[in-house]
C-alpha cells in the first residue's frame, strides 16, 4: 500500500472505494433473465403489457426483490411503484432512479426493464459495499410507459408531472374497451399515494438506445442530452361496409383506401423533413376486419417525432390539413384526435455532465445522443432535474422480441448509473 493511502481519512477511503466500484453484472443479468420469464413472448422476448396478469406477476417479483434489498415499497394511485432506500438526512429529498417493467406485445427483455433492474442493482451493490448516502434513493417502476395497450405512452409519469389528470388516465381504453382504472383495480395495484405528491432531488433513467448509433460508433455509453418530441394522432375514418366482390368500384366508400393514402402522406411529410424527423403508423383497427367486406370504420394512430418543435408542429399541421382532403375525395368521413404528445426535452446540463464524468472516470467510451424514443424521464424533467444514460443494443433493434444487448453493455450502463447516483445522492461515511 502506498504512503498516500495511509494518509487517507475515512471519507477519502469511501471515495476511493466508490471510484473503483462496479455493480455485480452477473446478478443484474440473472435478474433480467428471471423477469423475462414472466409474460414470455413467442420468440424469446416478452409480452408483459400494462395491467395484464403478467404485469401483476412482474410487479410482485420486483417488490420481493426490493424488500429483500432492504427497501420499502410504496404505490401511487396510478400503480407506479416506488422502492425507498433511506438516506442519512431526514430532510434530504430522494434521488429517483427507474424506468418501466411493462412491455410491447412483442417486446424485448430490456426496453425499460434494464432501467428498473439496473436501479435495483445499484442499491444491491451499495448494500454490498456498505455505502450510505445523504439523500434517499427511490427505485421506480413507472406504470404504462409503453402506451401499447392504453394511449398515451408514459401515462403514469404524465399524471405524476401534472400533465394529465387522474380521471383522464383512468378513462383510457384498450382496443377491447377496458379502462385503465378498471384494469388497475382488477390486478390489485391501486396504491394509496396521491400521484405526484413525492418531490424529487433528481431523476436518472438508464435505457437501451433503441437505435443504431452507439453500436455503429463503437461507443459503450450514450450521454443523453435531449429527447425528441412526439405527436400521436388517432384517425377515425368512416366509409361504408359493402361486399368486396359485388360493389362496383365507382360505388365504394372505401375507408381502407383513404387510410392507405394517409399512410403515404405521413411518409411524404416525414421525408420532406429530413434529416431528423420520422413518421409512421403502428396500430390499425379495421372494422369489421373480414376478408370480403370493405371496412366501414378504420381507426389508426399516426406517430410523428422530431427534436425540433417547429418542424414537429408543422408536420402535424400538414397531415391534419391534407388528410381530410384525401378523405373528401373518396366520400369518407375523417375525424382526428391527438392522443399523445410531448415537446422535445432538454435534459438538465449539470446531471448530463455528471453522467459524462462518470463514464470518463470508469473508462467507458461515450458520446452525446438524442433519444429517439419517449421515456418517463421526459415527464420527470418537468418536475425535477433529470437525465438519462444509454447503452447500445444490437442493430439498434427494439420493440421487437429479438432485441439484444450484451452483459457488458448492461453492466457499463449500470456502473455509470451507480456513479452518477452516488455523486448526486452524496456519499457519507
Ligand atoms: C415509447 O416506447 C415510445 O413510443 O417511444
Ligand atoms: Mn422504454
Ligand atoms: Mn418501449
């Protein structure tokens, strides 16, 4: 041991320990694998959609793990779970760390889950190392991040941030007409906490990139500076159900044809706004959805995104101006409702710097990135200093059962999360 180390006091010793510390990568990986067994998909991924029985089972497992790590779990009226590791200062606001355990219907094992279980691993590692912090740490599982079953996405964090009311959130319906409020009750996860009553010192979210840039640039850590904004526009087109064989072409009121022309419009609008803007359609409901009936009603959601608010709003305005003209020309009725939105987000510069410094200190290659996907961090940023950390995923593939990451990428992301959280939560001896 060098003379220098003999001269360290206890606080310095804690700092040396902390600066060399790493999370337990195998334990993190095993937990990711174990969670993925709940709500398994059909091709190796997951189908743990919001407020399904599988979501309930995943919540119970997560709660057991949190309690085993010495945390106390609270639940709010939206079903968001908050697991608290106390700090040493009773007046210090907590540092929140989390993401979501719900998945797409054909989702991967890591989207959201890495952020929640990575946060749990941070606490488990701190327990192993005997590290105490001034600020409590709250590992968070936000409800309904995906918006796959109940639009909009990031619903619970949106209520938490005061963007949506609880009544609005409870009234959201899935494609079968079941409401968020009824389904939350059914799976037994209506908590007693008022949504948004908690105050945050800071919020960190670790997430896979869900895009190809980090892997292509051979960087291990994405330092997330911004998140692009989004509009979800739900179109309801009304035509006339009629026989596909016997109805002459000139007598059809074809809502399906209008839909396909609007798809083309969305593509054109996005391509006219390159680089940077995207647009597409992921959900369609054709009624009656029978091979030999022209659809009477078609409901679908246009998803457009951009980091530039002016471009984002201009894309929306153009689609909303041109789509009704397409429908008019075909005799189809057109109604549009905005069912999801957030403006582009700038994350808190001080926390972004903390993340970059942590990656640097740990020797991980890194670069700045803009998140293409939406995250609960986007709403948390409205009420607290917030930022995100990203790690790569293979071929940038996500919202797909084939989503893949490596144990080393997961560990690097969680290591950076650990060090950023320790910096913000302030280690005490
Ligand atoms: C959330 O997964 C999103 O749609 O970006
Ligand atoms: Mn996600
Ligand atoms: Mn997702």
